[in-house]
C-alpha cells in the first residue's frame, strides 16, 4: 500500500494552516477539528467543513462580546434562559466554524452570517453531540453526512 501524506497549507500565504488534504487523493475533501475532549474529521468527494467544541465552552460565548453573532441571533439568544442561551450559542458557533472550515466564512465575517432561520441555501448542517466526551459539533455539507463516534 502506498504511503498517504496528510498536508495542510494555506492557499493564500502558504502557512501551515488551511484545508487539509491527502496528497495522493486530490479529489478527496477533508476537514478536521479538535478540542480538549475530542477530535473530529470528515471526508467527502464534495467540500465539507467540521467543528467540534467542548460543551463547557458555551458559557459566556454571548456575554464575552465575541463578534460572532448577527443582530438577529443576539436578539434570539438574549430572550432565552442562561442554559438555553449557552446551548444555542454553542450550536451557532460550531455551525459558523464549520462554514469557516468549508471556506464560506472567515473569522472576520462570522457576525455577518445569520443562521437563525436557516442554513445557506445550498448547504445543510448535521449537528452532533457526544455525552461521554462532553462535546458538540457540526458538519456543513451540500448533502447528508453520517456521523460516527469512535472511542
């Protein structure tokens, strides 16, 4: 079997970040994410993005003033109980981060994207949570993606 080389280089600056790829499989689209509790990866023949975060990260996402939420999202979030606000804020966060990994957003444009009513027309989100590892995540793709947990 040939050796598979995973590389990650920014298409703009050449730095060691950006969309990962396997050199010998140019048609394979990859996305990866990690937090202290978990590692997440997705592969497809179409562009995909994934993000995973520790559930404990949800506390303070809204109150810390992180410029990630649209005015409509903030209005909705402020109308919820603290527990509901934290959970929804983290869901919105991982969805937007998956869009960053997909190349649809940048960290500077997070607040310009409003996910209150729906995903972008040509995409769908597959949200997931894993109780044992206390993490949540989302995959952005143009078609359904199966999520599988491995210990």
